C-alpha cells in the first residue's frame, strides 16, 4: 500500500533505510529534523509555493497531443514538466532543498548529475540563494551533455569530472558522497532523485509530488479534462515518476506504468532495468532493487539516456513494485530515439530522451490502450539531447 512516510528505520516496507558511514549519520539526522520542522511550517510552505509559482512557473500545463492521439487511437495528454524553469521537473526539488539549506545555516551545496538537468537545477537554485555549488558528473556524461555542463558553469557552479568506474551517474553519486563525508559541517548534499539514505527518498518525493497533485486538479473528470486511465513515466532513479504516481497510487481504475531503460536489449546485459532485471541489495545508502552479480558487485548500467543510466532505483519504487501499485516495463535505445523523433514531428515538442522512453512504451502498446485516456509525464525537454541524437545519423 501507499505509505505517507517511511517507518522509524526510514523504510518503505523492506526497502530504504540509511546505510551510510558513521560520520554521515548526524548529518542525516539533522536533515530529517530540519525537513520535518520545515514541512510542518506554514511559512516554509508559503515561501516555497511563491517560488514554485513565480520562479519555477507552476502549475505546469497539461497538453492534449491531438495529432499523435489520432494516430495512436488513444487520448494522449502530456504533463509539461519540460516547461518548468530550467526545462525539467528537477527544479521542484532543488528550490525546496535550497530553502532547506539556508534554513540549516549551511553555505555550500554539492550534487551529482547524469543527464545534467539536476545539475543545472541545483546550480540555478544556488545562484538564486547565493550558495556555493559543486556538481560531480561522470566524464562520459560530460561528453554527451556538453550544453548542460556549460549552463552549470555559466550559473557559477564548479563541475568536477568523475573518471573512476564507468564515468557515469553511479560514480558521480559515489564521488559526491565522499565529498559530503569530508565537508558535512558546512555542506548540504542535494540528491536529485528519490534515492540515497533516509530521509532523501521521502523528502524528494514530498517535494516532487506537486506534479501528481496538480494533475488531479487539471484532469478532474470534466468533459474537457477526463480522468486518466493510464499514467506513464520514465524511471531512472525515479523522482519524476514518483512525483506523478504518488497521488494516484492505489486508486481504482488508474493504471500506473513506469518505464526503465532496456538499452541495447535486455538479453545483451547492456541496460538499466533495475526493477525488471535486478534484485534487492544496498546501493548508495539504501536497500532497493539494483543490478548486481552473484557476488553482490554492482553491474554497469547502459542507456542512451544519461538520466536512466543508473544501476538502481528509489526504494519506494521497489516497494511499489512488490505491492503491485505500479507496473514496470523497459524500452530500448532505438525505440526511445524513434519516439523522440515522432513527438517532435507530430506535436512540435522535442522531449528529453528520458521522457521518450515513456512515450515509446505508449506507442508500442497503443493497440491495447485504444480509447484510453493516457497521461505521459513529459519530465524534461530534449534540447540537451539533440546533439547526441543528431550524431547517430552522422
């Protein structure tokens, strides 16, 4: 079932917890106490709500994709998180955590990023609040997300390349955690997804659930705003998906579908389908589904989408999977790129490659969804991915 908050061990059922170095435990406790106090404070909510409206641009609209709906034989709506400031849902969380950083009296922020959208959103929040900012990013992701790297530096953030391991998101998270251990008294770590040790998965979900709450008010069952039959979102770490799923989890008649990265194909082993192909283990401070070998060693993930190129997933998604609240599937790189092109050409909207995975699942299953009202969480815009997709045709 859906849980309002984790248990006293920081777990959603069997998943979550705080598997962290002893030096970080006081910081995690401090963060939990600061978050609980802020979330109960009307003044904090008023300041955050004002920023979400006037700075971030919320509520983001819901758009009826008319041409693509006609082609697919469904009623397709897009929750336009790509229209939020900085071009993705990530800003909802970073603005909130930026406020929390100031409330805790810290002046330095660190973060990790894969696709660069969380890095840009963190850099933006730090520029807004006057906080020093360092972002760790895998060297492989720096190459494929050069535009977002420049945006971060333009906003005054130091971007540190991570060359260890696979040079992707997993290694950037590890590097950021090492930094936090060494600087915890003055530094707050803004984790970008519903991953990591408690209280991060819970806190980030609370900051992102505005997406689903808005959708409920926008698609309210009236003739021009029908209630969703199916809600689809891409899942890497899982914050955009949790943000839109949480308000609907357990609702009769609303099917929730999370779409992971099948990469080059599940059979190749080059994928990021942690929920579909992984098993429970501890990754970056929490118990969750992850890609691992028989000895518990983390396996390398693969996705054309940097934001889905992660060998784990948020622990609340693991709970949702086991409880049957959400169905999880996966989509290959090729199908995601085809969906990227199709939405661009039919609706004039270039989606992030992450979001294109969700759309690809809808396209592949349109025959079985005929006549349904389907909502895709368009979690980000695709400007960051255009150069990478264009290179596929060189």
